[in-house]
């Protein structure tokens, strides 16, 4: 086997994902596969490294990190989730409602 070329199971282990997810990422065009013969595919380690780099975020949105709002009850935050529950007729438990 050529160095740098990995089988599906090896590539999935390298990425720490399942083989099924690996094939899904190939189908979505996020990872490149190389057809060696009929029913024989390989993955270049450099392509996997490129995929890993593409998954890394260089900026962090401070509003998404802040947990000050996450501890408030759903109704107090007036979240879309709470509104969708109410529209669907789902009653929220008292701990999720605004305490008056």
C-alpha cells in the first residue's frame, strides 16, 4: 500500500469518526476519495488533514459562548423553542416558566 493512502476504516479511525459518517462526508463532497479499482477506494491523509483544518473555527462568537442567558427559564428568554412549544399546544413545566 502506498504511504499516505488509507482504507476507509483507517481513515475513519484517523478522523475519530465512524466509517458510515466518513462515507456520508464523501457523499456530501467534504472529503475526497480516490478510486483505485472497482470497489476499492482510498483516502489521502493530506485530504483528511485538509478536512480537519476546514472544521476548525478561527473566530468565536462571544454571544454563543456566554452562558448567562442559558440558565434562565425558557419563557423568560422568550426563545423560539418555547414559542414553538406553546404554538404546538405543549405546556411547559413550571420550572421553565417565568417566576412572578
